[in-house]
């Protein structure tokens, strides 16, 4: 029964947080520095999710040849900067990962 309380309570809290932003729309103007920084939130969030997978091997920071994800990530970053195409970036990253793993 405690699990249900946690689930319902979490749902209500999440709903209240989201509702507060909808209810305050038009009534509150955030500071200009805050609005300027908002476009960087998705980049920071994705970096926080992806960086540990690229940089850690067995919970140790690794930039060496024993970390194929790091090198495949560098390939994907280069392709993304060069072509600005999401599908090509993902495809090249996967191909690089598979090739590097096959060579090991």
C-alpha cells in the first residue's frame, strides 16, 4: 500500500509543478538573463546523460583505446559539427562503435 501512496503522491506533486507554470503564464516575466540561458538547458541535460556513458569504463574515467564509446562519440561529434544531420550523426556513431569493437 505504501507504493500506491508514493505513486499517487509523486503524480500529484508533478501535476502541481506543471500546473504552476501554466497558471503563471503571462503573469510573471522571468529575468532577461534567465531567458537568455534557456536555450542551453537541453544541451546541458543531454550532456549530463551522455557523458558518463562515453567517458567511463568499469566506473573509471578512460580516454584510451580500451574505451570504444569515447572514440565513437568523437566521430559522432565531428559528423554532427560537419553535417548538422541527426540521422547521419547517429548512423556514423554506431558504425564507428561497431568498427572499433570489431577491431579489438
